[in-house]
C-alpha cells in the first residue's frame, strides 16, 4: 500500500519525502519502487547534473525535470563525494559512471557508479 502511494509522487518531491523518516528514505531508494512506478506508468524523464554552485566549493548532483511546469533543480541526497577535478563521466543505461580525477592534486583511478533510479552510489 505504501509503495503504491509513493509510486505516484513525482520524483522531484522525493528529496522532501526522504526527510519524513528513515523508513520513507529507504523505500524511496528500493528497486521495487522503480518497478512499481514503471508498472503504473509513473516514471519520469530527468536530467542528472553535477554542478558546483558558489560559494560552496564542493560539487553536488541535481536532477532537472523535463516537465514544462516543474523545471527546478532538486538536490540528489547521496553520500557520494567524487573527485570531479579532471574526472570523466559517462552516462550508460540507468546510471552515470564517474572515473578518475584528482584528489588533493593527486591522480585517482577510482570508478564510481550513480544509479539514477535510486540515487545509490556504488
């Protein structure tokens, strides 16, 4: 029942909903929710952006809805901290790979994956 209700809520509202409780936050990141949204025809096309917005020196991930009446940047709540300086990013399938970059001026060979459906980093 809860998944059925959450599946109908716009993805742009998920950040606010995740603040309600730990249970809501964990439900919003489950693959089951995405499957349920797909079955109900409630999936949305979003653009994922990695931006550095002054005065904050750290980049962050945001989503931008393609709905004409809902064009706003929504922060992606993730524990992901990537070395963006000179990093390469590639979108493939349902996610974005972030490769390499520099950490403290030193080259990094790290590879991370942002699942755009659940916003979980691996």
